[in-house]
């Protein structure tokens, strides 16, 4: 796998782990800033965004908001509470994913 090699086209896969977080505890401002920055500076680079360990309320809110999200963007966002690794590893090499998400990479210290 190549990462940020000049002359190559690369896409980003983003992993957001909600870790069974309640809806009221989600850091909305911080998430908005990060996603806004990605959209502003890295436009058209998102391959897929994985929202892991989402709860029922987050899933319901996403379904309601999904009405306002265009089809191409919706296809790039995947919410899951479990069994995500098979689908994820079709897009991301396991060496680029931390072990706690089923990959082989060590977490940075």
C-alpha cells in the first residue's frame, strides 16, 4: 500500500468509534470541525467513513438525516454496531487498521 506518494491518487477511509457512546456524549462540535476540515481541504478524497459501535439513537438520527444526504455520499458512510471487519477490509488493508478494530497495526503511543 502507498500512503501520500506524489503522483498517485489516494482516498481516505475514516473510522469513527462511538464505543457505545450515548447520543448526548457525542462531541458534536469537534466532529463537525474535523469533518468540515476534511471536506474543505481534502475534497473528493473520502472513500468511506466507518461509524463503529453506534447505538440505536445514532442509527435513527442518521436515517432521518439521510433524506438530505446525496446518494453518492450515503454510499460512502457505513454505520455498524458489529461484524464490520469483512466489509472494511475490502477497502482498507489490515496493516493500516489498529488491532482493536481487527487489523494488525499497533496503536501509536
